[in-house]
């Protein structure tokens, strides 16, 4: 069998876009059964409080109400209230705290928006009316909101709200190396809290046929949802089906289970009718798992030649009110994956403390730990360059990893890259900066130049499965274990199959997001999808072709049958069959095993996308208004399958990075109320905020998968936070601003500039 062709580096038209742009997408809200009942939730309006009384009698008697559920009702029905949350290994060899997160609050509420009861009624309006009829008395308690251990305790399992103390690296050796360094430079980096804000809010509906449960949900995979519903509702896994239709954005936030899905499913089981729930935007702002929210103190040591001797990060991270599914791992294990960025660091350590606060839980958000780590190390490198009085690009070039394969602190292998070469490629894109700076100064504006080198570790399960079925119409159906949230998977996977089999791409169907039709899968997250699923697809096609070569050899009585140029044949004969024709023959011979093939793969190692971001900002000191004026990226994603889709992923990632850096901030007041609970208050970035991006690829293929790909879904965000932050710091330096913290809103920039101008000399 010749090497299969897998559509390398050719532009690809997204076939999904036609249905999305013409309103033919099929989202959860489009699929709700016509006879469905509707759910609404009573939510806490206190950040912290004791539930003194809860009376749902009047609500149950309201017109159209079919069911009201409280925590007591769920317990009586045998439902497990507690959700699963990650507990990491701590510094002392134990595990992080594990307080229960109930799907409906019992005796205490711990964040504004926490669900307390659910009403199911004939219409959404009737359900909301009944919510208003529930009598509840909450004795308000002081909220714990500070990002530090404190006496005001939320959970008895976590004294002082301390969820964990985590250590990674050689703490003592790093401190000793810092103490002996010629230069010791530190900087504090604040990572503001944000919300994912996908176009499609969370939604789900459940159906019960008397024996099996079906949950349709807009998630990032179906198997974790199925397994958790099985555990919490006491159903065997084969009696639970979970489906994901089209999904309007996930960004990590939709990659885990939520309380609403369990309660909606139980309601459908009790009523024997479909029950649906669609989050409002206000609910989303209060209840979607948030992202980031940590403070990191970074310290770099350098020798007299400005080479790094040691690096240490001490951070405190907010977990919110409970452990979310992956929350404890994000600013610990995942942060550690790229702790030292692209640099040669002989001594490094990470110390992390997790704390609970009366706020919505924190979980994965585009990049999940890697943007935070890169922002921290790149802010530290930029600050060091300023303190040392050297060029920031030159300091980076001097310290980047140059020899590969490179063994990371975790013992993983970065098998290839050209970190210095990427810096050299992007540097000329700043040409003419002096002239632009002078032009800004002539207008009374401030201009800054920011650079950031980044590296990302692709996460998620290293194994994946693909199933390919050859259909009677000459087409094929590929069953995949990943879940598109808008990335273009359908287009990529169908072209992979088309170009390796000769089947027309429009006859290749993609099936995803159905736990009945797909035995298992890793879902989407950590930029893993095309890398693992592409490899699994390649293996499946290869195994199918090999099996057909053997079959046709027997049928034709010939040795040496090969699949060449999309045809089976043998040298010296005129026998030729396409794969669909061979499938028809196999079907006629009863060889159904040949036309339905499944293969599972496990990648040998993790891949490490990397690159350099360069940007310029201009700031009006009279108003604080910031303009992102220029932006260039040079990335190493290894081998590209569809460069235009890759560029789109990078653009989207930069836009989200800009949002967190400049406009987005999920803010609570002193009582725990969310002040930025709508798009009137929460600053979503707009197209007019962003320039045209310059994008280039300078790829070094990875050997960790046979396709040579490194993944690209989160890379834009990983690099953007630091590049923009460093540009703002550079712009404000001439007016005496020595510290900047995201988000760089106009009010904050104006305040810093004004205070610096009026500071005593």
C-alpha cells in the first residue's frame, strides 16, 4: 500500500458554513421536541448564606406547573447530589480538598446564581412565574471574596478556604540558584477573571422512554456527560444516551458537566415527558464556569551575561465556590506543562495555592493554564529586559532552547522547533516603528511595542478512535470521537477521507456527538482534535485499504494488489477497482467486515505548538482609549492540513486574548454580586477593536504523530495576552507608569497616566 495522501497545506472551503450562514444549523434549541415541558431555576441572590426555609407549595399549585424539584426531592428519588471535581496531589503527598458540590443547594448557598430549586411547566413563562412563587428565606453570611487564605470559611473541609498547596520542580534548588544570581528580578502578574460568553448559551433537553434516558446538550463531548448521568441517576451506562448537535462555541467552558443537566434529566425521568432548559444570557454570566482569576509572583535570576539561572512562580488561584471538573489541575499541573516557556532554565519551581471564594467556579477557558503560564513568564522576561537595560528580543534570543529533542521539567519531549528562528522572522515586522512612534508623539499619543514568545502543550487524552463505513451509494460515513464547536471539523475530516480514498468529499458524512453511535472518544479540548482524530482516521483508512488488498488478491488470484491513485490493481493486469466498487464486491460476497472498519490509536507523546506574537498599541493619554494598531504572528504548528482554517483559529484566539487583555472583566462587588452581568457591562471585543492580523507559518513537523501536526486551537490566546500586555507596559513607560495589570480599560489607563503625571518627584 502506498503512503496515503492526507490533504496537506491546501486551502479548504468550510462546507459547514453554508448551513450556518443560511440558518440551517441544528442547535439544541432547534431540536427541542414539540411536546417538551420547560424548566426554570430558582437561583440564589446571595453570594453566601444559610437556607433557613424553602417552601415550594404555592409554586406546585401554579397553573401549568408539572413538577418542582429541590435537593430533598432529588435525595428522596435516589439521585446522587454531589458532582465530581478534580482533586490534585498536594505538596505534602495528600490530595486537595473535596467539598461536595450539590446540583441543587441544600442548607447553604455559596455563590450568586447557585441553583436551589427547579420548576418544570408547560411553557417557559409559566415556569418563570412559578419560580417567583417559591418562598425562600436565606440568612445572609459574609462572603469570602479575597484571593488569599482567610479565616472566613466556606467549607469545613477547607480551613481558611485553602483547597490545596501544590509544588512542582526543585523548590530548594531554585531558591539557592536565585540567591547566587548576579541579577534577581521579580514582577507580580494579575490574571483577571473572564467568562467564555459563547454565541450559543448552554442548553439541554432530556427524554425518558420508560427504559432509557436521552440527554441532548451543547457540550464538547458526550462520554463524560453519559458517565456522570449514569453515576448520579443510578442508571447503567447502556441506558443513557447523550448527543451533541451543532454547538455555537465552547472555549473549554462547555467541556464539563453542570448541575442543570442532571436535574433536567431527572425531571424527564419522573414525568415521562421531554424537559428542556435554555440558559438566558444573564444566567450564563452568573453560572457558566469562569476562567483565569489568579495572582502570580514571578522571579527570574540571571548571571552576569544575562543568561537565566533560575525561575520561580508563587501563585494564588481562585477556584470559586466549589471544585469544578478540572479546576484544581489548571493552575497547577497544566500551568506546569509550560512553566518555563521556550527558555533554557536550569532551576525552576512552581508553588501554587488554591482558595475557595463565594463566586462561580473556575474551570477550563481557552488554553487552560498555558496562557496563564506564558503570560507570567513573558511579562517577567519583558520586565527583566527593562531592568537590565537590554533589548527584549535579544534577551529572549539569548535564552531560548536551541537543542532538540528537549526534555521538559515534566520529563516530556519537545521533539523539534526553532524558537530563535521565529524571533528572527518576526523582528523585521517592526520595521518603521521609530517613524510610527514619532507620528504618535506628534499627535500627543503614546505608542508601545510588545513581543511574546509562547509554547503550548497539547492536552487531553492521547488516544482516539475512528470508524469508517463504506455506504451503498458509493459514499462513506466517518464516526469520530471529537466534537466540533465551530472549528470546521466536518470539512477537515471529510477531506482527509476523500483525499485518501478517492470518494467524493460531498459523499463523506461525519457523525459526531452520539454516545450510542460512537463507542468512545476523547471529545474536544486542549487543541487535540485534528491531531488525534486525524491520526485515528488515517489508521482506519490504512487498515481498511490493507484488508481490501488482501481480499482482492484472493478474489483475483493475484499477489501484489495495491491501492494506487485511488484504485486497486495489480501490476501487469488491467484489473482496476475504486474503493466503492471494491466495497460493492465485498458486500455481494458477504464480507461486511471489510466495509466497516474501526481503529484506535494512541499518540507516542505530546506536541508543542509555539510561535512569536508582535504587536503595537497606541494610547490617548487624555481619554485612556487604547488602539491595537498592528499585530503579527509567526507560528510553528508543524504540518498544516488546511492553512486558512488554521489562520482562522489563530485570529479567533487573538481576539479572545485581546478581550481579556483590554475589555473583559467579570467583576463582583463587596457583597459578591456580579457587576458585569450583561453585555451592557461586560466588555466583549468587537471587530472594530482589532486590526488586520499578519500571519505566517514556519513549521517544524513533530514526530509525535504521523501527520506531523501540532494543533492550533488555543495558540492565539496563549501568545496574545503577553504581547498586548508588554506593548501597553512599553507605551506607558515614558510617562512614569511602572506597573500595568489587565484589563487595560480606558478608565484604568487614564487613571494610571494621571496618577503618574501628578506623582511627587
